[in-house]
């Protein structure tokens, strides 16, 4: 279960990085970083709304998965540290 969540976490992390990089900004976006001014309609005229919503979805998913993985691994660690009946004797 933790392995599946970790793989999903890595995929969401990579997608989140990609979405942050391609998100258009008011200063010209990624094109301005490389010296050009680019076109505002590269992804379409209303694409920024969808990009922002998807980025928000990825950010929330990132946080939920991070907390979930933390809770599951800490609970698993407590189970591993608990004394067995043989150790208690």
C-alpha cells in the first residue's frame, strides 16, 4: 500500500513541477526567462484557467498524499517497535 502511494506521490510531484513551469505568469512566463516574449495563446486563450485548476488539484493531492504516507509509515513503525509477547516474558 505504501509503495503504491509512493509511486503515485512521485508521479504527482513530477506533474506538479511540470505544471508550475508551464503556468503563464504576468511577466511573460517561461518565454521571458529565455529572452523571448512568446505568445499568450500558446495553450489557447482560456487555457490558463484549466492550468491553474489542474495545478491546484495537483498541489492538494501532493499534500494529502504526503500526510497519508507519513501517517502510514509512522503507524507501521510503531507496530514494528511494539514488544512481542515473547519479548515481554
